[in-house]
């Protein structure tokens, strides 16, 4: 994952969050149209996946890809002899 892709993902998150904020602000003073309400639901469905992608991008950059890593032994320390 390149730094530019990470920035693009975060820029899209920011854009969607701003659009959602503006729709909520509009909803405080008037009823949203069906199209506006549909868009609000679309944004609410997109943002969690976008944040997940961003977190994965940051973790991949910080910790590297673990595709080739050996599986970790998940035994509890109490199980050790």
C-alpha cells in the first residue's frame, strides 16, 4: 500500500464525513428529501468499510505484510511446561 493510496483513502473518508455532517445539519432545519436520506444511508454504510481499509493500510505500512510470517503459537503461558 503506497502512502498516496493511504492519503486517498483518508481524503475520501473526510469527504464522506463532511457530506454526512452537512446532511445532518440540513436535517436539523428541514426534512430530508428521499434522495438525501438515501445518500445519508449510503454514507453510513460506506464509512465503516473505508475506516477498516484505512486501519489495514496503516497497520500494513507500520508492521509490514505478514503473509509470509510463521503462524504464532497461541497457547497460554500456563500451558508451557
